């Protein structure tokens, strides 16, 4: 049933942070397409200077296991939704149903992960 509502999305997954020339750095890989059912969690939005409005939080359902931000030093996966990057805050497996899927929550990334030019 979840596949029926799924659409393809772009995800960025980060590697482990390491020190390079005195700066922290972590590489990333683009994973695309990732079929997901993405829903806006609430109607709390951020207003931007250009008048656009973006939801602050999202829920995603699907067969893809996201990496969540575990601490301020660990980047969670980024999900591109309606031209904005959202960072994964949690991902749990719902294995007690016939659908057996992952449920992830995302929060709008205020600095857009440095990837605003890719939106």
C-alpha cells in the first residue's frame, strides 16, 4: 500500500566526520531515486524573505532506512522536498504490520546543508 502513494525523492547521506587541515569534513553520496510517501507533519511554517512558506517538519514512510542525526556532531540524511533540504531526526522500523516499513521524521535544515544551489 505504501508503494501506491510513493514518489521518487533525492537523499544525501553523509560519511564519518574527519579533520582535514584543521577543519571538520565529511563526504556524502547522493541516493536517488528513493521511493517514499512524504507528508507534512504540521502546518507550522517558516516564512522567507521572498514570501515563500515551507513546512518545518515532515514524516516519510517507505522501505528505505534513513540515518538520523544522533548528536550535534553527526549529520542525518538530508531529504529534498519541494526545493528545500530536511534533515532526518529519527527513523524507526514498523515491523509489526503487514506492510513492514520505516517511519522517519525530518526537520527543515535552516542552512540548507550548504546545498541550496542544488534545490
